[in-house]
C-alpha cells in the first residue's frame, strides 16, 4: 500500500527501445517496487513486465482511458510506462490534469524528437514537431513552407505511407522524406528518399514498423499564408464567403489570441472561424443551411481543425443554447455575426456575453446597416464603412468594379 496520498504513488517512466538498460537507477527502482505497471504491450515487453493476472502489467485500455489507473490512486505504488518524455505528446499531461503535484513524479528520457534531430543533424529550435498519433495529417498544412523542417510522431507504418501520399496530393511530393523506426534501441532504422513521392512505392513494398516517426523538408508546394485574409480558393464555398480583404479587416477587429473561443454566427463557408482557429483559437460556427454547414466541416478538415472547430446547424440564438441535455457551448471571448443579425439577437447576446467579450457584425443590407448605426449611437464601439473596388475588364481596357458597401460594427462589452 502507498504510505500516504502526500507521497508520490505514481511514477511516469519514459522508455526507449533499449528497454531496462536505458533506464536511470531511480526509474529501475520505481519499476521494481511498483505493484501495478501500466503501458502499451510493447512497453511492458521492453520493461520485462508480465501481464496480469500472473504478473503486474496492465495494458492501457483501448480506446485510451485513465479510469483504471486512477482507481488505484493512493492505494498502490503504480508505474506508467510511456515513450521518451511523458510531457511532450505523452500521457503525462493527461494524468497531471487529474492529480495534485505531490502525487506523481516523472522520470523521462530524451523525447523522440530529440533522437530524430540527432540522427539528422537538425536544430530542434528550427524544426516544427507534431504528435500525429491520433490527429489528422492536415495539421501540417499551416506549417509547410519552402525549406521548413518538420518531425511528426505517427501511430504506425501505414500512417507513414498515408502522410507521404497526402504530401503528394497537396503538391509537396518533392519534399525529402525520412522514415525512422525503433529509435533508441538495437533495431533502430532510418530510411530516406529524395522526395515523398518516391517514398510511396517503397513504403508500399516494405511498410515501416512501429514505433515510427517521419521527418521532411518542405519543398515545391504552395504555402498557406500566415496572415488572415487568405485567398478564397483555399476554402470550399458556394459564393457565400467573406472576400479576402474584408476577412482580414474582420479578423483584425475580432483580435484573436491563442486559446480564445469564437462564436461564428451565420458561418457561410466558415472562413472567418477557420482563420480564427489558424491564429491559435477554437470556434463554434452556426449555419442554418445544410450545404453550407457541410462546407464549413470540409474546411475544418482541410486545415486539420476538426478538434477545434465545432459546426452547429441551426439559427441563432436557438442553436447557441444547450439542446437535449447537451453541455453548454464554450464561453466566447469574441462573437462574429456575418448574417442574420437583428435587434432580438443583439439583446440576447448582450444578456449572455461575458465581460470584455468582443462583438463584430458585418452588414451589407440597408436595414441591418441602419440598425448598426443605431446601436453604435446607443452603445458606442467602432463603426467602420468599408468600400472596396477591384480592377476588372471593361471592354478592351479595365475599370473599377465596386463591391457592395459593408458596414462593420465592433463593440466590446464592459466589465
């Protein structure tokens, strides 16, 4: 039995492919004294821990969950085996969320990213590192720019092949591509191809074996701009999309910060919500039309934002309220209304929004513009008139083609 909840009952042990010989004495001691050892079957085998009921080993549940481990809290000395550094795309962060600091200790090793960088001679500070075990390859898209280096941890060999195929489909097939497996142990292997498109046939003929990581140096593709106001051709839409210059002004008014949540009302294509998420936030997009809601979902998938961009089909404010016992939506730090704004919606938002929440409304109809003018007079904020014209063919020459005048109201609720 553990002496007390005031002393660590859980030890996180980082393990590489060299198994027990690679562990420090403290990690070896913790492993020897543990009454229960959690880990992937591969890790348990590397640590020479037999499975229950005859042994102490207990594989992680599939799908991954912490309930079985947390049920032993304060009752046993427990070891959780993970790869390398428990707090870099490992289970350490998930466990620490449920525990007090004195309940656990971490005895990690160099992360796999460091092993890959050492193998290739890359500076980690100049390399993008991602854990894509259960995440979409599309998360790489915003990071791909000519010459940028990326290292990604993958679930298995099939994922290494799928990533090479995705790079080819996205126009980055000329990127040099490395597949590294079983790093840190006697079976370590590194394969390299001058281009990802060449790796596809090789990986089909001889799949990589887990644990696997890939590295690439982005070459030849079209880089996604880092600033908001990206071209409309990046997005799936039916014509209902904020034009790039207007979207840039809208994002500037919304003022996204990392970790902040946006309510995007009248989403259309979801381009504003996507660009908010690409700036580091999360969003809930509300759209009444099924086809447009499908476009928003497609755009979320296009940029690997499925976990950060929620799409609700319906009309505000009804769609913003919990339905059938569902949990409430995340509290917004900003709200954008691109369509369907009226006095009733403003009254509802005014009652619901937290202090310092920013509201940005774009309007092209005279009726909604009149309402924004009235609200600006009553509540203050910033009222901006946006007139944009672009050069277009006019006979044998060119002339200015004006877009519809847009009125933008930005208002921040006081504390």
